[in-house]
């Protein structure tokens, strides 16, 4: 019989490098709020005293107080809801198409050499092209500016989803597949019961990253044409040199991207009750 008590210190020592102590939820929330507050205070001090740090200067950077006033003005205006509605429709429209296509192509490429040889080379050729480079072609390819903007957000989201799906499928232990075949499972059953559940953690990671990159491409998408949208609002503020409004638009995009990525991770955790993140206690 193994004495668990005598092995416990050794186990803790062995895994101590990767284990993190989990604080109680109230203390974690306070710590996170304090980190944000500290960043805002540093920003306020740097803008107020017009700090210059060599390559970076805060001489013309609007302080948080001005950004807060600009945010209040936007919140009380009639523009906020149309901007939010347009951006959400464009981001989630492109993202949902990217989810379906990225996961399907990733499963096919990860499972068959034929699909890998035929589909992966052109996709890898297209992947490094930045979203802004697609603007002229998007205008030519799609009949409406709205479809063009959805396409730009799609290009930002699809490749993280695709590559993480491929890596998730390729990382599945082949002994699991062989065991399922020995028990009489067909190709469809292996896909449903082994491949998809095994690749799901990696797929969810790709979905969260893809959501973030979709928001990242939003400003580029709404440069095409625009009357509404948070990205258009940010770009318009830049052209008019309303610096506080630029920061407001950036913060809104960041907050929406963070919240939507967190939502994707929560849904993924709900869909994978068997999967626990390593290194957390």
C-alpha cells in the first residue's frame, strides 16, 4: 500500500512550478480592479505631466478625465446604439460563418492527407495577408459595402479557428481511434465520439482567439464605407483629430472583444465539463 501522506510533499514539489494559488473570488475581483485602477492612474499622471520617455511621449495624449467626458457625451447621444448595433451585426455575421467553415475545414484537413494536400497550401498562402489588404478586392467582389465589411471580419476570425481545429484533431491519441475501431465504431461514430470531443479544447481556444481577431479587424472593415459602427466612429474621430473620441472607440472595441471572448470560453467550459485547465488550484 502506498502512503499518500508521505508522497504528498514530493508531489507538491514536483508540480509546484505549474500550480497557481487561487484567491477567493472577492479578493480576485478586487485585485483585478486595482490593477486597472493603477493603469488609469499612471495614464492620468503621464498625460497631466506630459511625460516623454524617449520614443514614447504623452504630450498630446488625452487624459482619462477627457476620455470619460467624451464617453459620457457618446452615451447620451443618439449615435451609440446605431454604432453598437452595426458593429455587432458585422462582427458576429463574419464570426459565425468563420466558425462553420473553419471547424469543417479543420476537421477535414486534420483527418485526411488528401484534404491537407489540396486545401492547406492555398489557405496557408492566404493566411498572412492582412485584413487591410483585402479592402480593394472586397469592394470589387461583393455587391454591397455591408457584405464587404462582414467578409473582412470573417478573414480575421477564420484562420485561428481553422489552425486550432487542425492541431486539436492531429493531437488526438491514435490509440483511442484504434480502440474505437476495434469495438466496431464506424467513421461517423469515431468522428462524433472520439475526434470532436478530443479536439474540442483546442477548437474552443481557436473560437476565443477568432472572436478577438474579428473585433481587431473591425476598424479595417468599417473603413470601407461607413456611417455607423464603433470602428467607423474611431476612424472618423481620427480624421477629425478628436483624440479623446479615438480612445473611447478603442476602449469600447476592447471591452466588447474581451466580453465576447469570455462568453465563448464560458460556453466552451459548459460544453466540456470533463476538461480542467492544468496548473490551477
